[in-house]
DNA sequence: ATTTATACGGTCCCGCCAGG
DNA sequence: CCTGGCGGGACCGTATAAAT
C-alpha cells in the first residue's frame, strides 16, 4: 500500500524546493521529513532526490512521480475547499467536451448562459475528436459533449442527443481574395480556392452536394477537421472558408476577412449529447435553454 | 590566493508516544 | 508488545564571507 503521508512530504518538498521550507509549511522538523522521504525511496529502491551541494534536486524517477503526487494532492485540496464552502457557495463542476469541428465562438455563445446561473459554476472545457469525447462521456468523465452531429447510432454508448439549433453558412475571404471572387455569389466560387471541413464533419458533405447542385466547381486547397485551423488558414488568404452565419460578424472582425456570401441551403446543426440521467445538470439546462432563447433559428425537433 | 569562521541544509541515532 | 511517526541533539558536507 502506498504511503500517502510519505508521498505528501515528497510533494511538499518537491514543490517548495527544500526540506526546510517544507518544514515551515508542514510544521515538522527536518529529520522527520528527510526520514520519511528516505523510507519512501527505500520502499521502491529508487531515489527521488539527488543531493546537489546543499540543495535537493529531483531525480528522473522523482520527476516521474511528481505529476502523480500533484494530481493526487491537488485533487485533495480541491475537495477540501469544496467541503469547506457553504452548500450555497459550492461550485458546480461542469465538464464540457467540444468536438474540434465546432467553431470556437459558437462554443462560447453556447456555454455563456451557464455563467449566469445563480449557483457558482466551474467549467472545464476540452476539445477533441468526437469519438474520444463520447468515450469519456460514457465513463462520466464529461457531463456534456457539443458536436455538429447527433449521437452516432453505431456506437454502443447510451447517449441522449438534443439539437441546440441550426443555421445557414457564410463564406469568407481576405480582401485580396474577395476582389477576385467576391462578385455574383455563389457562382463566383467557381474556380475559387476553397477550404473545406474534413471528412469527419457533417457539414462537408452538405456543402459539397450543394456546390454540385449549383454546378459550382471550386478549387479545394485544404481540408480541416478543426474549424479554428481552417479559419487560421483562411485568414492568411489561402482560400475562401466557411463558418455558421450566426457568427458571421465575429468572424469578420476577428479574422479581418470579408463576407462574400451566405446561403440557407447548407445548414450546420449543433447538438448537445449527454448521458441519460435522472438529475439534469444545471449547466446542461442552461445551455439548451440558452440556445433556444437567443442563438439560432429555432430547432425543429 | 589560501585559510578560517560561520551559517545552512540534510542525515543519523536514539528515545518517546500513541494505536493496534 | 510491536510498529509507525515524531522530535532532540549530534554530525557531516557545502556555500559564503571575513581574515590572513
């Protein structure tokens, strides 16, 4: 059994950088701490510190051990401060996973309503590929996943998809690019360099189908799974890129690009995926209600 | 430049004490 | 009684400054 007391002393010494400073923090004498750390080292036969002059320095093993200790005791500290708080002030942990396909400012606008809850909330936001997020959702390491597609049916995970809303898409280009391809939308896109979302996205096939229907053949110069990456390339003037129309103003301002056209024929939808649970997380409620209230054209289902 | 004094950080040995 | 954790005091090696 791992001796957490010894590990704790190790952690404090490693963090403060010396036994003496650890003593002040722990209200112990150097012998005690030194002795306990030695015992820990002996248990596994691996030195954690190297004596360099008068200082202590972490060994390679010590450096490997430290992040574990860090997690263990940081979590412990979080637990304590949570318990010490009055029940009314206790923060609600809200862990959100965001598929990297989803544009950042959409994410922000979706999550923003949770900040206005009367209970203090602490949001953890992680961005990743959808399947990995869903895996974490399944083992309850996430409360909610925001994605551009509903819960895939082929996965054997219990999940509840809720459509947050949908909207048309807008095309953007830098001023230089817009001079050449900015007239007579959407036919100006013919031959225009275009950045498109990657094969994992839903919007991609809708976009390509629409372009084909319009008999428009752009020159596809890049594919991106990550919307932020696509915008960054778009900002540099490599090609025309798209974003949901609801954030058109923000995109133009943020990336200093011009709007060359909008269409409602291609829509992008956003979904909140949760695990089925009796008690609904207040953050989830805030997001779904907030999305209905202000963000998109009302969702049909 | 070398020696000496002092301070500092860590370790070793030993005895104490509480809990099983 | 044994064990784990603790502190007191002695001790060692090193850094820094002062004296020679």
